[in-house]
C-alpha cells in the first residue's frame, strides 16, 4: 500500500494490525487504536508498541485526530499511521496532530499524486531552510514575514497565510496594517486577522481590487514571498467591547467575514455566548466558499468543534445569484426573515450583541437597524451592545 510521509510516497507491505481489544494485542508491536479507551489501554501496556494505526471511517472523521493528539500529549513517541479516508488537503493537519504517515489506496495515490500531499507542507520546511536576509531591510516598526500558503476562491477573492512572529499577540477580531517590501514608501492597508490567536500562522482574507494600491499587488503573491506587517494590532470587533449577552450576531458582507473567521475559532467566544450567529452575504455563491470552509473547519476541529457544538450558526445569503437564502442582510433583518429562519426573537438590547463588518454603506445601514432595535454602539473603552469596524476596507 502507498504510504505518505513528510518525505513523500513509499510502499509498504500489508501489516497486520491487532485491535487492542484482541487477546493477542498484549504482545503485538503494531496495534489498531480507535477510541480513547484504547489509548488508555495502550499507555498502560508494559511492552513497547512501535506502530499505532488509527482508522478514519470518512474524511470528516475528527476522532482520529483527537486520538493522535491524545497519544502525543500523553507521551507516546512511536510511529502513528492514519489509515482510511484521509485526503491530501488534510495531510498538513494530520502531521500537526502527531501523525507520521498516512496509508492510502492505490486509487487515491493515482488521483492525488505526491506533489498534492507535499505541496502544502513543503513550503513550511523550505522557508525555514532558506531564511535569508530579505532583499530590502524592513523598518523597525514592522515584522518581515513569509507567505506560506495562498488560496484563490474567485477572480475577486483570495486568502493567504504568513509565518507568525513569536512575539506577535492579538485579540480575535483585531486588524493589522500590512504591506509589501518596498525600498521607497511602502503602502500599508488594514487587514483583519482571520486566524485565531492560537494558530501558529497568521491568515488574511482579501479582495483583489484591480487598481487597488496594495491588493492588486497582493493578488500575485506566492508562497515564499515576503510580507511586511506592522507590529501593533488594534480594532473594535473584539469581545471586550461588548457587554455580556446571550446571543452574539456577526453580520458580514464579502471579505468582512475575516474578523469573524478568527472569532468563531476562538473558544472564548463560546464561553461568553449561548448562540454565535455569523451571517455572510456575497453577490455570488462561489464567494461564500471561504466562510463555508472556515465553519466546516470549526466543526471538524476536535477542540473548537466541541466548544462550538450547536452554539455556532452560519447564515449565508447571496444577492446576485440564486441560492437557498437570497437578499441583503439589511432586508433579511427588516422583513424578519432572518429571525424566523433561525427561530430566534428579533434583536433586543437585553439579550443580543452585534458585530458588523462590511463596506461603509453596509456598516451605516446595519448600524441604523441596530439602533432602531434599541442597541447602543460600544468601544474598547466603553463596552455596549454593538460594534463596527471603521478601518475595514473591503
Ligand atoms: P448587492 O449585490 O445588492 O449590492 P460587494 O461585493 O459590493 O462588497 O457586496 C457584498 C455584498 O454586500 C453584496 O451581496 C451586496 O449586495 C451587499 N451589500 C452592498 N451594500 C450593502 C448595504 N448597504 N447593506 C447591506 N448589504 C449590502
């Protein structure tokens, strides 16, 4: 069977893994672990195990990742192999959870060749290998970071990830100024951080404005390129700027989803609210994909998925292409469709807190609606019922 490791493809003969429940498992060097109980039994064994195999029933199966993490957290140092439905997109995550290798079928190896599997992880290795003095010296006020991944969603939208400086701290929902290396006067723009505070990289979700001073250039960045990021994050779309409440609404259009991508991946959001409802309105269905992927990521993550549980509600809509829910968020609020679709009462200053991120017209319109419902605008220094991000350009 083809085996994928950090170094690429290899072939291994079939190994008879013994389930830990089987009597002969006490002596076996290769065992199959499929539940937390098995992990405990494995750790309690006297004789060492050299290879643990963890089965994946389907590509949405998150249990295997938790088991690998648990084994590593509990000090298991042998090899861990994933078997079953894992695809190349998940390889990076599997490695991060403690897997050493993945056993795949011949059919999958043919469909997803070696470069699919290594494409995602190779940059992470090579940028460290070739850390070199950047061609242009970065000013003292900025971090010079390296692009580790770029994903294009449509001809207008893309996301990218960069390395994270060890000293860089931020609160979920904040933004930073980013720019490209320039010996002259670099152009900086405010970008909401889309990744959660616990992530080892920083993620951004960006629009491509053909004549935009920065975004037109950013749209061409590639893995390995350098990005300048100012050292001080800031912003008002933070949990600290809201009074305690029951429901948290996050209204976004287009790339305004970015700060919420960070907040919905932050356990604190779920500690503070019983319901977390993130709405995302775009012109076309394809523009909603980043949001769908983020929410799916939350649900699949063994840790955040547990916090989010059924608290997280995703409410996408489109305005210029047929989809399940059509209409601007303002219309959906005004007609009451939003509330009836979700089976919750309309906004109230007693229970509801709101964050808004989108174009300046959208901000103004949603803000007016919030005020009509009796909600008051808050800030870092004066927490209240709703907050908007004025620095956002999207
Ligand atoms: P519409 O298609 O009716 O303009 P954009 O891509 O222009 O940034 O817009 C993103 C989404 O935000 C679109 O679905 C757009 O709807 C919607 N939108 C634009 N302006 C407003 C507004 N003032 N209030 C609510 N939604 C808006």
